[in-house]
C-alpha cells in the first residue's frame, strides 16, 4: 500500500496577513516531510500524524500549542483529538492550559485510558500521571496574539472573530498496512468565552478516521462545523462512493448552504487518495504520497 500524509495549518482569513501565510506554508511543508519520513521508514500512521501535528503545534504562527489564540480572559485553552481508523479508538482533550503538545495528550488518552474524552483539570491530572510534559501557559501566548488581544480591548463575542486568520492544525495519514489516522489540535477561536469548546476535539466534527472509508481533519468556525458533523460526513460520502476530493467539496458546500459556515477539510481515503477543500480565502496545506516530492498550497 502506498503511504500518504496530508497536513493543514488552518482555514481562515489569511489574506488579511499575507506575511503570516508565507510563514505558515513552510511549517506545513516541514510537518508533511517529517510525517512522510516516518511512513517511508515503515512507521505507523499514528506516529506520522503525531509527529506532524507536534511540529504544527510548536510553531507560533499557527493556532495550536504555542501560538494558540487567547480567550476573552487572555488565557489559552486548547483542544485536540486523535482517532485510529483501524479500531475506531479515539482520544480527545479540551480546555487544557499547560500542555505544550495537546495532540500527544490526546493520543495518550486514546491508548492508556478507559475514557475517550477528558477536559480541563482532569485532563491535566491525567497528563501528569502519564508523564506528558507541562509548560508555562505564558510560553503558549505569542507577542502577536497578546497584542491582538490587548487591541481588541476585552471583546468577548466569539462570533465577531469567527474569521480568524487561521484556526486549528491537523494531519491525516495512511500507512503501508492501510491504517488511517486523523489528528486535530487547536487553540480555538480568538476571544472565545472561557470554557468554550469548538469542533476540534469532537469525534466526527473536528476529525474522524475509519479504515473502511477515510481519515479527515477539519478547520474553521467550530460552531458551524459541529452542526453538520463535517468529518464523519466526509467519511460517509466516501463510503457512498465519492472520491476523497469530491467528498470534501460536497461537505464544504453543505457547510455553506446549511449553516452558512466557513472552514476547510483535508482527507485521505482507504485507497490513498487525497482531498483538500475550503471556502475561506486560504488554508495552508501540504501532502506527500509515498516518497514523492511534497505538494503544497493554500
Ligand atoms: N475549529 C476550531 C474551533 O472552532 O475551535
């Protein structure tokens, strides 16, 4: 089976900050390359997705891990999801504040715990027991995001900022054994109310993976994306016979028509075919099929 990995750096109003987009694209390429190296060396889709998403989380230009947007109180609260298409195992975490790489905590929840979804203090207590590294919350907040927060002067209406420059990161992959995995990680929308959780950690919304159909990661305005359970919808459309690309296009069209939503999707199906779609003005992405050269765009 030919391997494949696709990553995204978030759909949004990137045209407002072209310099930011030009910083984000190389990060996506680096993440896709790192995931490709794992797959080409015979590694699992799970390791490839975690490796890629950690790189995206670590880069301050993207809204996940370091670089997450602060909420209305000026604090970072992060959500993440990881799903294994082989057995439909999943791990999700929400509203964590002190975890440098939330995707690794989501994976740990999936692998070592009887529960699927942990939030807030409980998720961080689990992280401490699981040996997941903590960080100072101040390290997650970039000067750029802090300045934007201060300029907004206490705006607390998340809808007002649903068109963030880019929100969320994600990766999907298929390995040589045909296993599909999806991972999504986010700081959520700018100025969100404390405690607000978006689509990203919600199974079927922020991501989904099923070896029978596809692996999908979503980005965009979470309140809309979750209403149409967009990632599971892509998988179902692939199950109905659509290509990964046609399924992503159809789901984005539905998002717009049914709930007036904006966002983006990446997918890889069980045959290793790729889909990328958005209805925002950009979404940096990169993908690698087998050991072929990286393809990138926005
Ligand atoms: N799509 C990420 C969020 O709305 O939180």
